[in-house]
């Protein structure tokens, strides 16, 4: 199936009391789930730092999510290397 045939969904979500229209080829429920996750994370940071501006809360949330993503990527890469090494040892 070519990219031209992909369905582009347009979903309105609310994150931190602001509405956003998100367009993408993921299903609407997935987009809504991601938005709810970001909203929860922003609210957690706001509870710990009630005097921060919305922009700073968004940046701190982004940094926290980037940190999680980076650590997961490192864990994944390490797991792949371990599996490749195990495969070599079994074949060799």
C-alpha cells in the first residue's frame, strides 16, 4: 500500500487545558492515549513545581520523556546485542 492510500486521522485532544488538533495515520484511540499520558506527566510536574510557567512545565515534561526514551533505547540496544551474542555462541 502506498503512502497516498494511508488514512490521515484528525483528532482533537486536550493537553494541560489546551486543545490541539493532531493529524496522523495512527488510530484516534492511540493518539488520545498519548495525549492523556502527556497531560498526566505535565500535571505531575506541575504538582511538584506549582510556580512554574506552562512553557517550563512543557519543557521539563519533554526532558523527562526524552530521558525515558533514551534509557529504553539503551536497554533495547543492550538486549539486542546480548541476543546476537547468544545466537553467535550457539551457532559457533
